[in-house]
């Protein structure tokens, strides 16, 4: 099939993994963005003094974590829910290993001549409460996002990609934001209930707006991948449980 040809509509069960040329690259992009956004920005609360509103709190990772949802949308739209499910589980295991590795490295006794332990603990020493909240929120949000997008694609016959990506992201981000911040920080020093509510609202609104603003990029990437892969995958007969391994 040439690059200009239209991709053929197929059911997810009718294509094999080996048929795809770019699936592995998209998988790597998803996991890399996920790990870096959680490692660098998840637990930092930033604050801006906004006109009329005053001081407004938001999570510092807000500028980059939504990219994982965009890549997740691309995965589901191009390769189907079942393959996106495998990638989400891959990301989940990668997050778990990252948390375990950070715990081991921080716990190792530092050399007597090294004075960076305090800074290292501040950066990499997330509590298991934060780790657990992050993984629960990620799991629920990503699966909600992928399921809604896949279902809407079948319902709309593949039309209105912008509506499907924004709508599914809104659902996924709602799960992610509502779960993560209360589970991770409710009752913690430095976090009031009002600040948590502000951050939850900020995360949901701004992440969803990010998705809307980057819709042209999503269209371009989805169009490129569908043309190159030669198929347009629909989840006509997919089992939408998050726990199945079958593609």
C-alpha cells in the first residue's frame, strides 16, 4: 500500500502484531513519557498568582504528563484497545520497577565522603503512599481513556476523532486527578483540603485543554501511522476487560 492510499477498516482480531511497523516505537514513547513525567513532576506543587483568582496551586508535571494520554489515544486509535491494554500494563510494570529501584537506591547506606543523600532522598524518596496513589490513578485513568475512545470509535464509525480524543481524555483525566491527589496527599503536611481541590481542578482542566490544543498534532500522527500501517483498527469484537491478555 502506498503512503497516499486510505487504510482499510479491520477488526482488531484480524491483524497480527507482526503486521505493524511502528507499534514498538509508540510503545517506547508511551513508557518513556510516563516514567519521566512521574519521576520529575508528580509530587511537586507549583503556585501562580493569577489576576482576580489570586494564588492558584497546580501539579508541576501538568505540562508533560498529558503527553502520555495523547500517546495513549494514538495507541488505541491506530492499534486498538487490546494492544493499548498491553502497553498500559507495560507502563504499569515499569512504574512499579521504577518505584522499587528508587526505594532500593535511596535505602542503600551512602559513602561517608558523599554528602548528597539528603538531596537524593528529596528527589527520589517518594513515600509508598504517593507511589500507590500514582499507580492506582494511572491504571484507572489510562484504561478509562482507552475504553471510552475505543467504544466511541465503533459508535461513530471512526468519525469525529477530535470529539473522541478530547472526550476520552476528559474521562481519563477525571479518574486520574480525582484519585491521585487525595490518595497521595490528603492529611499530609503542606497540603490543605482547599489546595488539593485546587490542584485536582487544575489538573483536570489544564490536561484536558492540552489535549484539545494538541488535537492537530494528534490528527497528524494518527493519519501518518494509519497510512503507514495500512489498516484502521476497530474494536468490533474486543473484550473490554482490562485483565485479558488476548489481542
